[in-house]
C-alpha cells in the first residue's frame, strides 16, 4: 500500500500532470506520510496538547538541511531525530534552529540525504515531540469556550481551521498546499481527573480503527487517511454527542453538538441527507458520495461557513446551522441551506474520500459548478411535489446573477481564466463570489440557451464519465460541444457551446445590449449592439462576448421569428427585421442571460405601460430582470430618472418574491460610490420617497398574512427589512411597538423574520440598549449585519453632495405615453392605523421556556 501511494506522488510530480513542474523541483524533501499522536489536556486556564510526530519523507536532492514549517509550537529540544533505518542523521553539534518569528525549523544533518529512485527506495523518518498551547484566539487550532445546559456549566473544545495555510500552527510540516500525504492519527482520551475537563469525543479526517483502554487513558487509533493536502486536515476534540442519519445509498451524515442542543440541528441534518439523495437521483448511480460518514460539527463560535477543502469533517458556526422555531429567520435558513448544499456539491464533484478520486485541474471551474448545482438542487428541492419535472432555477439563479454582477464590473476585475492555476483555497476573498456566482450564472445562461434537458444530459454524462479521473476545462468544453453539437448547428449559428462559454470565461465583466427599434419602417427593424457595462464613467477596453439572445414581443400575431428567436451576437452591431405591431420587444427572456438590456425610450415607455396595465402579461422572471436592469442602468448613467421611475411605477401591484428581490438588490445599487448617475442627497431622497410609495401595498398584505410557507416568509422578511431601511413610517412605528411588547411580556417573541427590521429601527438610536444587550448567536448575527449596513449607509450619505431638488420633469409632447400620469404622484393607499392593526401574525406567543440563551 505504501509503495502504491508513493508511486502516485511521483507520478503526479514527474508527469507534471496537474502540478506545476518547478513546484516539485523546488522542494528537495517531500513528505509521504505524517503520523501524529495527540495527547490533549483541557484545564480551566491552561489547555494544550502534547504531540509526537513522525514524518516519512523522501529526498529529491542531496541536501544537508531540512526546512520545516512550525509556528507557535514548543518543540522539545533533543527530541528531533532524522532516522535512516535506526541511524540518527541529526548533526549532534548543531542539531537545529527554530526561527519562531518566521515559523521555520531548520534541521542540520551530519551527512547529505540520498536521493530517492526506483532502485534506491530510500525513506527517512523525521521524528520530534512538541507541546502546543491553545487559546481562544490561537490561529489554525483554537479553543472554543461555551456553556452547556445553562450559564454555569462552562466547557471547552478544540477546533481547527487550517485553510489556507495554518497547519503549521498544529504540527511541524512541509507547508506546500500542493503536497499530499497520508495522515495517521492517534488521539488519547484521558480518564476523568480533578481540575481537568473530561473530554471524550475526538474527530479527525479518518474513521476510527481501534481503541485501546487502560486505567489512565484510552488510545483511539484511526485508519490512515486518503492522500490529502495540509489544509484538508482537521481535528475536533470535545464533549459533544452525536446523532447519525443514513441516506438511501448508505451515505451517513452525523451531527455533533452538545447533547442538550442536538435537536437544533435536526433540520439541517434532514436537509443534508435529502440533498445527497437528490444528487444520487440526478446522477443515477448508487455510489455513496464519499467513503465513510460525513461529520457535521456545530462549533459554538463565530465561524464563517465551511472550509472549502473539507469533505468528512465539516465545521461551521453553531448559529449558522441551527434552526430553531421562533428564533431562526427564514433568511438564515436560506443561507444555511445554500451553504450546505454548496459544500455537499463540492464533495459530490470530487473529494479525497471518494472510492476513486476525481481531480479538477481548474478548481475555479469546480467551485462554479458546485455553486450552479447547489442552486439547481435547491430549486428541485423546493418543489418536491413534482420530482419528475425539471424545475427552473428561478430565484436561485437570479440571486447568483445579482451577486456576480455587483462585483464583476470594475476595470480591475479579473477574468475567470486568470484563476486557471489557483487553488480554490487561494482565491482571494474578494473574488470568491466572482468565481462561484459568475461561473454558476454562466452555466445557467447556457442551460436556458440549449435547453435544460439537453444541458443536464450532457453535464451528467460528462461528470459520470470522468469519475475517478481528471477533469479539465479544455476536456470539459470539448466534450460539451460533442454532446450538444446537434443544437449548436440549429441554434448557435455556428457558435458552439464552448465558443460561447470561452468568450465569457476569458473576458472580465459583462455587457449591456442597446436595443433600438426603427419604428418608422414596416416591418420594424431592430438594431442591437453590445458594450461592456460599467457603473462609472471609466473607459473600458471593448470586449467581445458571444451573447445568446432570446426575445419575446408584445404582439406576436404577425411576428416573423418570435417562436424561435434565438441567435448569438458578437461584437458587430446586429440588425434584424421583426414585426412588432406597435408593441415592445424584450430581450433576455426569463432573465437568465448574464447581461443587461437597455432599450430606446419609446420601447421603455411601452414596457412601462404594459406593466402598469397588466404586469402579469410579462413573465415573472422577465419582470425581475427588467426592474433590476432599470436600477443598474440608471445608476450607470444610461437611463433617465423619469423613465426609470415610470417603468418601476407599477411596483405597488407587484407581489412576486423574485421581482421584489430584484428591486431590493437594485435599490442597493443606488448607494454605489462614484457611479455615473452623480448621486446627490436630494436625488437619493427622491428615490427613497418613490419607493416609500411603492411598498405599502405589499407591506400591508404581508403583515396581515399568517402564511408560514417559505416563499411568503422570505418575501415578508425581505419586504419588512426593506421597509425599515427605507424608513417607511408605518413600518417603523409597528416594529418599535412590537419590540416593546416583547420586552414587556416575556411570553412574546419577536417574529424572527421581522427581527432585522426591528434592529434597524432600534440600532439607529445612538444610545440603543440593544447595542449592549446579550443576544443569542443567531440574533447577534442579525445585529451585526444591521449595524454594518447602518454604518455603510451613513458613510454613503455623508460622502455624496447635497445637490439641488430636481426640476419637475418636462413631459415631452412626442412621448407616446404623455397622456398617462407621470411619476411621482403619491398613491392613495388606505393605511391601516398602526395602533389598531392586529399584529398577531408578527408576534409569536410561546412558552417562555423556549426562550433560552442557546448559544
Ligand atoms: C522555485 O525556485 C526558483 C529559484 O529558486 C524561484 O524563482 C521560483 O519562484 C520557485 N518556484 C516556486 C513555485 O516556489
Ligand atoms: C461523552 O461524554 C458525555 C458526557 O459524559 C456524554 O453525554 C456523551 O455521550 C459522550 N460522547 C461519546 C461520543 O461517547
Ligand atoms: C456516537 O455516540 C455514541 C454514544 O452516544 C458512541 O457510542 C459512538 O461511538 C459515537 N459515534 C462516533 C462516530 O463516534
Ligand atoms: C448499505 O449498507 C448495508 C449494510 O452495511 C448493506 O446491506 C446495503 O446493501 C447497503 N446499501 C447500499 C445501497 O449500498
Ligand atoms: C475504482 O478503481 C478501481 C481500480 O481502478 C476499480 O476496480 C473500481 O471498480 C473503481 N471503483 C469505482 C466505484 O469506480
Ligand atoms: C486557462 O485554460 C484554458 C483551457 O485550458 C486555456 O484555453 C486558457 O488560455 C487558460 N487561460 C489562462 C489565462 O491561462
Ligand atoms: C449567422 O451566420 C451568418 C453567416 O455565418 C452571419 O452572416 C450572421 O451574421 C450570423 N448571425 C448572427 C446572429 O451572428
Ligand atoms: C421561461 O420560463 C418558463 C417557465 O419557467 C418557460 O416555460 C419558458 O420556456 C421560459 N422561456 C424561455 C425563453 O426560456
Ligand atoms: C455626471 O457628471 C458628469 C460630469 O459633471 C457629467 O458629464 C455627466 O453627464 C453627469 N451624469 C449624469 C447622469 O447626470
Ligand atoms: C435614523 O437616524 C437618523 C438620524 O438620527 C434619522 O434621520 C432617521 O430617521 C433614523 N431612522 C430610523 C429608521 O429611525
Ligand atoms: C387578532 O388577533 C387575535 C389573537 O390575538 C385573533 O384571535 C384574531 O382573530 C385576530 N384578528 C384578525 C382580524 O386577524
């Protein structure tokens, strides 16, 4: 077994298949295996472990010095040995130097190491002992203090976050993220004795092999792990209990938490296992997604999501995976669902624990595909009633797209391909959303373009055929073309899937398509041209995206091509003939294209008219796309404020979650600094007044609506928070009163979905007691989020100039819609009196025992 592993290492290096060659050559000593024995002690004021490590290495050059990485470790002098068989090679006179500042350990040898070769299978064993002192704020491996049962029963545990390069804080190692080695763990469980916390649960990245008990301790020995990189290692040591659930194909998801809190994680556990089952249903095979069980640990501290590289020891903040009725808001549930779905998709697409490992050359592609699939599976899950039919991504697709578009426009933004050689853990935090969300959105665009069935058939066939092998971008695109070739001739006008995708992978940003309809000709002529989109006036190098176009038109009775309106445009302006019969044309149907569309004013006004008269006649996703584009185009200085407001005027009738979500994220864009719309305080107030007129209908509907379905809850949550941020008076009064009621009467609990709104109101008061109040982890997350937003809003408002009130818009006499009343005109909406309206829907009355400080 050992030589088999070794062969692989050499193979991967010498063939330089996936590892950059010089990366291999630069290192003179390679680790093959780490054997780590950990004896942990948890005392009240002093927690540490004693470690013994044996690293099996081979040499690639005749060096006389070994350089290891070790940070914040107390290495026991005299314990360091480099063994060749039973001979110790360490230079007795000058054994080692430990540069604590730089975290480097240099071991000096008496004689040079012999190079490893096929004929001379020379292994060396580096051995040493060390102590690691652990505090709450230690890097890499840290102590977490928490309370079990109640505030008296203080407990501690060890947890790790070794990504991207913190393994050296846990044990001495060769800190190169591309080196993979086998890890053999041995962990001691010490018997209960006074002063020390008895701690019996230990988790590492491998399954338990055996236990040997004696009077003073139990030794747990783990089976050798698969070959993993250092950042994939993890260690958890606590007094937690576990609960395990099995899926249809024997996938096992085990939750780890303090015994009295286990029930908080039932939801996420059920959700996780049903996601895994969905994946199997999708791929149509019966293999478990990884060998052994997946442990999900609820760490009672502030951890921001999962570690990308983890596959069987997933850790996350307890508040991010607990679902408690009356405390967890629907938005928090959505986040926890997405995070776990995305992580499970990463595991599903390739992880070290698979029977035969799938390796991805371009990790950004894997990240993007995991994100796409997370959205896809979530969309399927939401509509479980129709498991047979493919469900469109809908709001999940939109949310990916909006996140990507928000960051993918400044000149400095890199193209996705720039990350070709970057490991997923090394993608800078500011580009994580770019890589995951943009790639996911592009797959969504392609899906809608070639059709979901064809797309998924091609994709799953590819993924299944590459199980246990290598996946690269090149290979993926070639195969995709092959699978979709038939439609490429029909639809792409010679542009294959790969050509289209490549044009988006290799170029940063996204375009805006300008649509001009020549209405004086019969039939009408439509001109399209593309330009790179930017919110500022900075000049961009023009890029050429291959844009799949689909359109719908208002009056399709006499249309030429509107039943198969599909083509691809490039950098050249494109002109086509269509019979619009005096109606509008809308591009980017269903909103899945990664671009924005700007129309001529006549077309915009026609769209506005239809929206006001019968908004349902335009498909929901298309409306979402339009409203978001309108905000973005206004902010980027491409659309007049009065036209923008006319298109949005119908919003008081809008009840769709997808559309309101797009409005809310569009409204955020107004706060973009340095945007070409030259924002001033006056204009901002005007916008805010405008929205305040649009929100009452939906707000009042929702606040009366007792429906607890996910969609309704999500919409209520978003609308209440938005109304609070807009400072919609009625909402502020109600939220304030609601909060006062919950303070007076401990049996009343704030609706978690209204909590952010409430916090917005309360935290805005400079001396709010809420700032200092002790909250549960779940509530605190909301408080922090709201505090940040208030700070950012204030910063934005301080920065922009005061400006002047805008002159009243002059209504052009040529405008086809001049007869309709222009915005803004306050709507006459009957406001229910805040003091009498029944708030029962928004305050839950529950037994006070439920209101525990849970985290
Ligand atoms: C390898 O070593 C060379 C010269 O010492 C250095 O320029 C290069 O950056 C190193 N490459 C890596 C991947 O460390
Ligand atoms: C560890 O000990 C605690 C308390 O003694 C117990 O509740 C728990 O079940 C134990 N966990 C395991 C994995 O044995
Ligand atoms: C889960 O806890 C039980 C005791 O409650 C223990 O026997 C079992 O070994 C634990 N499972 C694992 C994987 O440690
Ligand atoms: C699951 O495991 C059980 C026992 O370990 C085995 O009998 C069964 O065949 C397995 N099922 C699948 C689908 O692998
Ligand atoms: C994994 O690879 C081995 C050897 O190549 C093969 O025998 C086995 O069938 C593979 N397993 C799966 C699930 O593909
Ligand atoms: C990234 O990889 C693709 C496919 O192998 C290749 O066509 C492209 O040129 C690479 N881009 C960069 C910036 O290295
Ligand atoms: C389709 O291909 C033809 C010939 O290659 C070209 O003239 C035309 O402009 C293309 N249409 C689009 C929409 O690119
Ligand atoms: C838009 O979505 C609807 C339903 O989700 C679907 O029937 C229709 O085909 C989609 N239209 C386009 C152009 O993708
Ligand atoms: C914003 O200000 C710049 C410079 O004063 C001006 O050129 C531009 O037209 C203004 N944009 C808008 C939308 O008013
Ligand atoms: C927040 O505070 C500012 C200034 O103190 C005030 O103008 C604004 O109305 C307050 N907003 C809310 C929601 O109370
Ligand atoms: C008002 O709330 C009470 C419970 O507090 C409920 O019984 C009643 O039906 C509610 N009335 C309306 C109009 O919703």
